[in-house]
């Protein structure tokens, strides 16, 4: 699926001319220019997906220290914010346990101070698995264009009341196509990586991908659309054309 047109309005607002290529010797993946107008923790300079055995490593490098910026708490779910590092892919949504062709399947690493969407995991190890949404954690998300999110914008696909779509076993119970598989992201200075095991790694090795940093927002009414992409900070390819090829 070519998703280049989907973020046009967001790109117009957020994309700025490039300044310089960040240092580094990248033999594969997507190289991106550092942009001074983008906050360094979200300024992508390199993105790639590589595989070894049945495990895929999702990698992103930024010009600053990755993971240092998180949303400010507002004390409620409605209107709250989510910061994310995202790898949109051409993988079919069924790879993650959703229905076939449900939308754009993306791996996301997110943090949000006002709600917890990983009910099976206790990320801060305090004995309460429901109070650690502000710690970076991983999700599969299924995205589709949603004009209610804004012209040309994407939203996480809502689950209409009464419908019964296919859902992964680790679906967190929110009425959207979101999975909380529990893969721990690893932050090291300017890089973030997530290792993901697959039943059929061939599907991954045939896929294309991109790298995105973005802010998402919860609807003020906490109704459809529940979660929208509201601020595209940076796109590795510059145009969301998904040019990355796994292991290349």
C-alpha cells in the first residue's frame, strides 16, 4: 500500500528543508538529513529493519538523545497526548493478528502520561501494571486515513460497537486496532531498537518500511476516532514512500 498521500497536510505543516547529513557510516537502511527545526530526540537520521533467524530488529537513530522527551500529563484521558517512534510497513495487518487488509500495519514505541494500555505488563516493576504508560513501550497499530483526524491525516482504526474483528491475544481492550505485545524497546544514546520474533520471517524480509516520529492525540470526547496522528515530527524518507527494504 502506497501511503505517500496520506500525510500531505501534516507534511506541509511540519516538513522543513534539510540542513546537513548527520555523521555515521550507514551501509543499509534509510539515511535522513538532520533538521535544526525538529527537536533532536525526534530528528531521524537513520532507520532500518534487519533480521537474524526469526527475529527482526527495528532500528532508529536520531540526532539527539532518544527517548528523553515525553508528553506532559494533563490528568485525564480525553485530550491527552502520545509521543511515538514508528515504523510503518507494507506487512499485512494479519501478521500481527488482525484481519487481513485492515490498514497500514506499523510498529510503534510510545509514551503517554495519562493512561496505561499495557495491562499485562508492569513496566516500572512497582506491583501495579496499570500506572506505567509514561514508560516507553511497544505496540502494533493499524492505521487508516481518517478525515475526522484532519485533512490527509491518519488515525488508529476504531472498532465499531458490536463488531468482532480479529484481534491479537495481547490486545489491551481499547476499542481500536492496537496490540500490546510486550517487546521492550532498548534506548542507547541516540538510538532506539525493538526486537520482534515472527512465525514467518520471510514475510518480513519481503516488506518495505519507513521511519516516523509523531505525536498522537486522544479525542476530547474519547469517541471515534479515539486516537489520531496530530503532529508528524519527522519522516525518514521525507515523503512517507516506504522506500526501505529489509536487510538492504
